[in-house]
C-alpha cells in the first residue's frame, strides 16, 4: 500500500482547517469503510478525495470511482497515489455548487456515495444526495453527535434532521471511529453511517421544507406549527385523524414515515 504520509511530506502538503481536512491512513479501517459501503463492482462517488487513501481502496473494489476534491494542492499527490487506476475520474468541482442534477449527469449511471465527509458540509451534502434517485446509498463518516441524531427514532435527538433522512432512507450506524484514527486529530469522535434509500423515495424541496416546518418549534403541536405557515386547520386536523393522531400531537409523536404520509395527504 502507498505510504500516503510520506507522499504528503514529499509534496510539502499543509492541512487546511478551512477545508475540514482530517485524513485516515489505517488500511484496515479504510477497507472496512469501502466494504461496508458496498463498493464491490459499484459505481462510487467520493466527496473529498484528500490524499487518495480511501480512493485507492474503493478503486480496487469498484467498477468505477468519481472522486471530487476542491483543494487543488492535492492534485499532484492524487496523480501519484491514484496513478495505477484506470477506473478513476477526478474532479476539482465543489459538488454543492454543481448541484445534484449536474452531479448525476456527470456520473451518468446509478451510483453510491462513500466518503469521509468534511464536518462543516456534512448535512448539506447528505441532503443533496438524498434528492437524487440515482444515488442508492450514502456511507460516510460524520461527527458521532450527528450520526446519533440521524439514526434517532424517538427522544430528544429525533428532529428535523432525523425525520428528513428517515423519510426517504433507512439509516444504520456501522461503527464508532475515534478521533485518533484521523490525521490531524479532530476534537470529536466520529461514526460511520450508511443510509440506504427507500426504493422510489427522494427528498424533494417541498418535503424538506414541510419537515422543517413540522419541527420549527418542537414544544408546539403540529397544528400550531403548520397552521402558522398557512396550512388549513380543518384539512390538517382531518389528515391527522386519518393517520390515527389527535390534533394535539407533536411532530416527534408521528415519526418519519407518518410525517411523510401527512405531507402526501396535504400536498398530494
């Protein structure tokens, strides 16, 4: 395996906190991420290729890899570490600026995402890929606190983030990853999660907005939150009754699946 740290040193690379650069070099952990993400014979999208440590492991397993990296000082390093692979396409674009329709067009076929995501853009990236029906699953490293919120089904951690993910995907926390597994070491621990899309489901802008409205003030009832943004009280009460809930129900009482049903009743 490539000695990535030596290659970085040779190129005099300096980590950039502004890009959220925390790399992993442990070969066993990297292989576990690629395997559990379902890289074998798949078309894979990676966000934040870094030095190419995860990219190499994915490329060995995958049919193809589209890797995105915005730090151009890493490109000479990636040319060296990924030079042996003919199934890798490297892009310098910011995927959030490209937008999901362009990413889908560039990839050109159904794909999965496997990535060590920069912490500062974790949620926007997850939401972006949940809006694509071409993306079958997302396996990524995120802050442990974010992983707990995404996977929560009840209690204080269950909120708009949990609901939006679970409305269109099935989340699973695969393992915790300690801060010392990264270079440089971040201040918090991480977790590896996998989000498998529910067949045919996609996080539309309308559904995303509706979920945020449902959880706008968690202590308030759904009736108060949603009538406050113009949804008809009588229609909402009838929809809640149809789903088996009282008009005094709060968003967390319904859960993701029922909130998705409520959205479809009101906006179908």
